[in-house]
């Protein structure tokens, strides 16, 4: 799927600006994924905003979360 097709599809989902930014960061990270703390280091959002965006993206099945093998208390978020 091209970037243009993806953007059109995402417009239909009515994502907020913060959700779009979080999703772009996750897509650029690839299969390695990102922890919420790493996301916070990359954006200037409040932690609550990042948690909310992650929750909404999970609900829309645009991202997945997998356990972090180095620290089982954390989750790693990857694009679906």
C-alpha cells in the first residue's frame, strides 16, 4: 500500500493529530517497536496524551503491543 493510499484510509478513521504522530513514529520504527517511554522522548506530548493515543490506535487495530523481552513489565508497540 502506498503512502498516499494509507493517508486516505487513515483520514476515514478520523484520527487525531496526536494519534497520527504516534502512528508515524511507530511506522518509522519498523518491527523493532517502541516503548511508551521512547515515544515520550520523541514527542512533546504529555504522558497522558501518548497513553490515550496508544489506547485508541490499539482499539482501531492499527498497532499491536507485545511484551518487552528485556523488561517484562513493559510493552512494545509495533504497527499492525
